[in-house]
């Protein structure tokens, strides 16, 4: 009775089945996600939304919050119900006894007593107690599944192997194939453990950064505005920690599932399991940490931004977000033991490399397209084919970060380049060779270019400020859209073999401006 009552409590009032992906409304009532979405869709034309259970009305479509605790309760309830469905001995009719093994040939289940008698007379294949034997036999020949076809990833009987459509395929015994898959799963499990440890480390780092931000804010708590903004940073980081802990929980569940499969003795169950093959934890869009970082920085209302394609949390982006949040809190605050320290060396444009149709500002920070040609000496390092310019400074080690303001029209490139790039041929364009990397606005679309290969970014032309992070020794060049929110755009990876200069291209009235340079601590 108690089990039935609990089952009713854990059932959706719309479909009357156990909750599937339960979500909650503001009124506190829960429904299957698919059920409530359909119900709200039908109410859309009326202009008023209401809870199917209490009829509480809303003028705007209610936001659905996933109820993770209820989801776990339902899963535990299902497991408990399955454990209760014990399999009994086929031969113990008067007093049912629990079965310890099942015989595939006889399709019977036996207790210890009948199993001993069975083993004395025949030599059949035994397995863990089962109520259904159809999955253990070939659906065509009705014979035991004994082999595994690697070509078609399916279990076979001897007839399928010898005369069926799998004749000539790469086939091995079920036990051998099962052990190979278990080995693969153990490698996946090791990667999952590594990923979980990485996320746990990130949680500890975030907690430490939160503590330091809080301590610094306490020292500077002179104005009420400083106190308010410090609280915003604390809440943002706390929420991020919460989301990372959810990911750790998901990884733990995946690891438990893989361990369960690896410990199974039935090779068919091991080989037919699909959930553990990929080693990936299904991503809930609400748990996307990169998207979450972007959203936490937006204090001006919702903004439509493209979802990052990076599944793992970007450590530099995380530090950049936190740095900017605390900088907004007080412009004199500086992060300790973090990526950022101000450096006295600023990037300057090298007039000796500037094309004659590039105008350079007096402070050597801004490059713009000129309609008239500048009369400059014909030096070996000057660009003559494309309207480009490079920086005076170069980077040959360490980690570096600078920002660039860009025009919202015309054509421009913001990139880095080796000093050995061509200057006077068609191969001198930034990104169109193996000596330079570029992000550009060209014909009203954003593109990344490397070695004459272009990747188009599906963004509206709205970028006003770019952040460029260069980890020379780590072989990483990352671009960020700086503002509200901060968004990672793309990361190049390479083994850098020469010093790298900042490089720019401007055409059709475009301009770029170097605004700041920060060099991260090693």
C-alpha cells in the first residue's frame, strides 16, 4: 500500500505515469516536461497561461525549472520496484524459491537445489536469473547467441556466422568481444574520473577566488555601491560553483553506470549497452558553463548570443569574467594570484610596416583606412599588396592579453603574424598563409582564417571590442568578445616557431584601435 501511495505521489497529473524529466512551475506543482510544454502550447492562443492542477494564471508563459531532486527520487523508486520483481525457480511450485541461475537452452530458472541436479545431467549455458530469454537467442534461427560481429556491431548465432548474411565478416566469441568492450569502458571510466577531478579542482579554485574577492571587497567597503557590486560577484561565483557540482554529480552517475557494466558477467548485456559507449555526459543546456559565464555578466537584461561550442569550462574566460566583474566593483582593485597584472609595455603600431593606405594615429594605437596614399619610404618590411600593419613588439614566450576596439563597418582583420610573413605578394594577406592567424569582418560577416581556410561565425556584425589571449608556450591563441556578456569566439592551437606580432588589416573605411595590454602571470 505504501509503495502504491508513493507511486501516485510520483506520478504526473497530466499523463498519470511516473514523472519523466519533471519540471516545476512557480506555484510548486510538478509535471513531466513534455506534458506541461504541450499544455502550455495549447493555452498560447488564449493569451493566459494556467497551472493544470491549481489553475493559477500567468499573463506570460511560465518558466519551467527542472526538479533534479524529484527526478532522483523517481529513479530510486523505479530501481526499488525492479528489485522487488524477484525471479523464482521454475520447478519449486508449492513453495517458490528464489532462482540463482537460468539455463538458456532449457529456458528455465533454478534454485540451488534444482541447479545441482541440472548440472549433473547436462552441460548447458547458465546465466544470471532472467525472466525473458528472447534477447539471448537469435530472432531468425532461434539458436543461442554465441558470437559477435564487429562489422555490424551485433550478436550472432552459429547459423548467422556460417551461412547467414554475416558470413565472411570479422567475428569473435561473445566473451572475447565483451572483454574488449570492458577494456574500452575502463579507459572511458578513467577519462570520466579525470574530467570529474578537473571540475572539482575548478570548484576549489572558484571558491578560493570568491574568498579573495570577498576579502578585498571588505577592505574597500566604503561606498554602498561597492558593497552592492561585491554581492553580485559573490552570487555569480556561487551559482557557477553550484552548476559545476551538478556536472560532477552527472559524471559520478556515469562512472557508477560504467562500473556496473564492467562488473556484469553476461557478455550480451555488456555489448548491447549503448549509454556507456561515448564517455560523454548528456549536456543540459541549463548546465552549459560557458553559456552560464556569459549570462552572469549580463546585468542589462537578456541578450541573444550564440551558444559556445566549447563543452569544457574555459579557464582563461573564467578568470577574465571574474577580473572584469571585480574591476567594475572598484577600478583600483587588482586580483592577486590570478591571470592578470598590468604591464608597463604597451603594444604600438610599427609605421615601418604600414601600407601607404593605412593611417596611423600619433599615439601609434589606431590604424584606419585612408582614401589617399601616404608617401612613405619603400622599406623591405612594408606591406605593399594588402592594407596591413604590424606591431613593434613581438612575443616569443609567456602568456599575453590585449584588447582591440573595432569599427562596425568596412573590412578589417585582427590577427597575429610571424615576422617572416610575405610583404609584397599575394601570400602576404593575414590568415591566408601558414605564418599568420586572423579573425576578421569581411562583407558584413565574421570569419576566422588560417592557411587560406575560412570558418564563418554566425554572428550579427555587433562586435565592438575584442580580447586576444596568447599562450605562446602552450600553443594557444584565443579570441573573446569583450562586453556584457564576455563570450569566447574561437581558439587556434599551434606549435609556434617564431616570435608573434599583432597584425591588422583595414579597408573600406574600417579602423582598429589597441586599447589595453595585460600580461598574465606565469
